[in-house]
C-alpha cells in the first residue's frame, strides 16, 4: 500500500507565473536531486510549466524553486495560446529532453486541448516548441480534444496513452467534458496514429479519466490514473477525483484493478486530499517506489508524495 508522506510544495503567490496551483507533477530524475515539473497559474488563470528541485531522501526538503516558466505560451491563434501544461518528459540519445505537453485554447463556451512537443538542449531549464502546430488535435478519434499523454519508447515503437475528449454536455448550465483513455503509436515520437483502442472506457461512475501514468514492470504494463463522475465533482467529494489502477499484458487491452491502487482520499476534513486525490505520477529511486499526486482543487492545494510499502 501507499504510505502518504506529506505535501511537498504549494505556491505562495510571490511569483508572477506561479500565483496558484502546482498541478500534474512529474518526477524527473537528476543524479543528486529530484526535479519536479508541474503546471502553475498566473494572474489570468493561464497554465505555465515550471519546476522545483527537492531532496531524494526527503522530497519535502526543497532545494531550489525556479523563478520563471520553462516554456512560453504560443502566439495568437496557436493551440497553446492560453495555457501550456506539462505531461511527459523523454530523454533523447543526443542529450536533449523532449517535453510532451497539453496546449490550452479558450473557446466561446468551453476550452480546447491539443498536444504539443517541445525540446530542451540546456538540461531542462528552458524548452522551445518544435512545431508551431500540435502533434495531436481533435479528430475523428478525438472529437472534442486530445491531451495529457504518457509516452514510452518500447521495443522499437513509440507508444502513447492519452485522454481523449469524446463529448461535452451542459450540466447545471456548465459544459462538462467526458473523456476516456486511448492509445496511439508512432515511428518517430512526432507523427502519431491513434489506433482507436480504448484503454479505459466510460462506465457508470468513470465519466472522465485524468492523467494516465504508465510504466512497465517486467512484462506487465501498469497504469495509475484518476477518475471522477460528471455530476457535482467540484463540490461533492463522493463524485470527485479518486485514484485508479490498471494492468495490461500488451499495453492495449487493460484490466481495471482499482481495489489494488493502495491510496485514497483522506477521511479527515480539512486535509490536503480530503475533497479529491488525482493526477499522479509514478517513479522509482534506489529500489523504492514513489507516487507524486495532487489533492483538493485540482492542484490548488499543491502536490504531495507517497511511498510504497509491501
């Protein structure tokens, strides 16, 4: 089971690019410290990627807080004009780092999400868009949007698990998206083909699958994800995000095993994750297993970590 170890970081409102939220944390491993990338928000509520460096032994010990975003937003009309949210980082053979991220576009009544790809040649301090357009956008397979990929180069094939917006309905006067988790492949990590395979479909409760974190354990593919209902999930903790877990033999057909997830919302009112628990990222260090995750307010309460104990 996962043993919660406490909150690592929550913005204090002193940085212009990071006034609130520390959402979708990603653990990027350096030799002497752990770098945690995350999405923060400015005064306009726009998401911007940034990072902090923490101690491996005690991640609540913050070594450095970056004072600017690592990626600038796109220009007028571009897919990331009103927000950029980090999703997955990949080390390339030449030393570059690729960042797959979600670009935000506000629309008349809702918002549109697309996937972007950026590159860093300075060790992850700054990233530049590789292309002006997205690498995946809404399409026949993704009628509303496509976002938050988990990426793996596996046996000569680039593999991706991502959230796919399938429909949007007005609930209590607000347009609520319904999204599942889908699969795509690529030969180069740039040009992706959605296969149409649904890794995690809708059910009576799971109306939205949030942020898959996929890894391979031997011959088994494993995924941590978060899921919620479509109704009142912002205000009712019984409907809000909780953590799920799934396994697959081939990375395409998945079996939900949520009873094995090993972590749940706190039962103590007022705690960091009493209202919801979501957007996890799994990583390992020195043989130990860890999980970064968000809590209340979709990252407004910062992010915490848990350690696996058999």
